[in-house]
C-alpha cells in the first residue's frame, strides 16, 4: 500500500510558480513557501497551504521540492529544512547548482534519515507552465521512483542519470552546449552582417544545413528584432558556465572554449546586459565589430 | 530563344564526380577534366567528353563548373581557363575558397568578357549523390539565373545570397557554426564522461532539449563507436576556419571563439588526425582529460 505523500514546494519564481501549480492541479496536497509571501498567497487560492517559514514546510511535507536561484540559496534553505526535517522525507532540488555542493547536501540529509535528489530541468517558462519540462535526476533509484509521479505532473521526459550529482552534470553539459552554440551564432552572424549579407537570408540558408539548431531557430529572429527579453538571462547562463568550469576543474577536464565563452558572456554583463536573455552575448562581438545583426 | 549551354566540369573528387554525373543524367552535354584521368574515363561511359587539359574545357563549354580542393587549386585552374575562355562564358566555382580571392578571380574573368559565380555547397557526399545539395551563390543576378537550371540538377535549395563572394561568406558562417558546435559537443561530452555518465544517455537527454542539433545527432553516435571515417575531414575544416579568420580580419570582425577553435582543431591535426572526420577534434579534449567518450 502506497501512502499518499504530502508535498512541499519552496521557491515560487518564474519556474517554481507554474510547477507548484501543476502539482496542485494533479490533486496533490501542497504546502508552499516563498520569500515574497504574496506569490504564495496567490497559489493559496488554488488550494495550496502557506508555510510562513521554511521549517514549516519540513514539518508538513514528506516530499519537498526546491526551485530557487543558485547554490547559496539552496544551501540556506537546506539549513532551515534540517531544523525540522521528518525522517524518511525526500528532498528534490530542481535548482541548477554546483554538483559538488549538491552531493554535500545529499550527504547531510542522509545523516538525518532523509533522501535527496538533484533534479534540474530544462524547458524554461513555457515548459514549466505546460508541464512539458525535461528532468535530469541524480540519486538513488528508489528515491527517483518515489519522486517520479510528481515530476511527471510537471514534466514530460524524466531521466534517471545515475548517482548523486549526475542530473546536474548532464544539465551543465546541456547548458555548455547551449552557451557555445549561442557564441557560434554570434560570431557567424556578425561576420556575415559585416560582409553585407541579410541575417534572415543567412538564417534561411542555415536552416537547410547541418548547422541548423533550435538555439539559432529560436534566438536569431529575436536578435534581428533586437528583442532581448529574458527567457534565460545572460547573468544565469554566466553563473552556469562558472559551475561547469568549477566541475571541470575538480574532474581535471580542461575546457578551453567554455572558459573563453564565460569571459565573453562576462563582458556582456559588464556592458550592462546581465538581465537580458543570454542571446545578448552577441552584443559583445557586435560592439567590437561596430555592427548590429539586424536588417537594414 | 534560349540556346542550350554546353557544360564543363573540372574536378571529379568525392563531391565533383556525383555532381557531374547528375548534370549528365539531366541530359546535358558535359566535358570533364580531372587531374587523375581515370576518373574522367569512368564518367565517359555515362556520356561525358574528356578534356585532356583545362584549356580544352574552356574551348568546349559555355558554362564551366569547378569543384576542387582550395584557393590555390582554383587559382591554378583559372589561369589555365583564361588561356582559352570564350567570351560570354560563365564560370561557377563550387569550391569553398577565400571570398577575397574569389572576388579577385571574378574581376579577372570579367575583363575577358566572362561571368563568374561563387557557388559553394553543403550536403556532403550524400547530397552530391542524391542531388539534394544546398547552393549559396554570390554574383550578378543574371549570371545566377543562367546557372540555376544546372544547379537544380545537382541540388535542392539554390540561394542567391547577393554580390560576388557572398555565397562563400554564408558558407563560412555555416562552417563556423558547425565547427564551434562540434567543439561544444567535445567539451560537454568529455566533461560528462569524466563525471561517469553514459554518453548515449547524455545524448538522449540533449535530444529532448534546445541544445539538440544535427551535428550532435549525426556525429556523437560515431564518436561513441570511435568511427572517425571522414564525411568532412578535420584538415578541411581547419582550412575553412582559416578562411573565416582571414575574412574576419579583412572585415575587422574579431572572432575570439573561432580563433581558439582553429587552434584546437590544429592540435588535432598535429596529433595525426587531419584525415579523419572533424568530429575527431574531440580527441584533443579527450587527450588532455585522459578519458574517451565511449560506453564502458
């Protein structure tokens, strides 16, 4: 007999809010916590219980999701959860943080008799809203199986990638490839633009070649119209590039192109574009070349 | 009244041979020249006329295709064509060469009353065989319209990209993005492998994300099975990266990631992998990290 779990959700931001909403829609009892309480109150109208402090989530829930900003935020929340965590509880961290820090947290929760999974996701705001996220989950298989029905309420593809921290490793690989592809787009299109060729023509040709990719399909049209509204901000991608390099350094894997792209994205932040979508990294090359990738 | 053109084809390599074959199949009279005569003789069985020297192609043909190795090869052939070129002839160079050198050749042919197009293509051997190549054509619209029916006998998508040299600029942009995406794949997958994660699992996750691209779909399975048989060799991609940087330098467009990737691909050549597919660039990162991207 499977006893129904009580769910906790910490962090109701751009991603977390619709994710918690989907857990509620699936008929779960969900206790939510958010630093800014008004967002939690808005979810209460959909049936969520509000926890005034993080430790109250630990008291109320047997399966607790975390969806916050970065490593330091998750570490802070973990401290508060550990004050009141129930033995046998399962913590599922969907934040993209350092794999090393994540493994350390897993060990700490384990000492208290709790399970921990790193479960970063991809699909951005639209995927969170439509419950079509892809989750990459690291940790013990039994914990994964326990979390799975709830992940399925929020996502479409749920992968068990292996032991503790491996979900994060796969997520970092994905973002590494996304960031470097974005830089490739930046260098290629700035070069073509300065050679006097229409960016939308170059895009059309590329869409008939093996150089086609969803990054270019999705982002280049926004670049041409100079729409840098954030789907995933340059600041966050820069953070993730740092996590990749930290992980690579620990594993002794030199990543020359990743290191360079991190610096170039950092230049974009220094130019004041950190809050924009990371496609705005193209501004760094544009600025050096004295040209903008837009139609005449 | 359109008079039927007589076609010339110079260079019967991996790409050129099936391209010339498709021109013959479309019912054209084709005079071919190849440095190694035996390949030309094999095409003669399909109805091609053999020119013993390049100048004989110039004497026989009104529309002449070139498909050879690089800038120096095209320049050499152009010298020999100019000895006997017919006024009103059209030269269509499908080789990926320096845009600057291409513009220079166009100017020389123009002085002799001949037209010139840069018409590099993409689609590799399979596209050349199945007549599904994509052509990117720079030069005058009238010359493009004249070449079009013959390009359509060899390809599926034919783009007029603008003035002289622009076909090459677009091709270089495409290869730049291909090369940098390949480097992204290399760094991402070596990192994940050293973190102990199965490459085919990472591939499956990526195929459910915006980091998906045809480069990874096509090349990573070959990397895992250590099959580096050349579809497009590391040596040629390294050459094209050099052309990109040359063009970027002339246009004053700094390309930091492209420059780095050129050096890393050069390292792969120095390690003895120049004749392999350019996916073998992953060996550079593998060698530094002391791990290979293959299943256990």
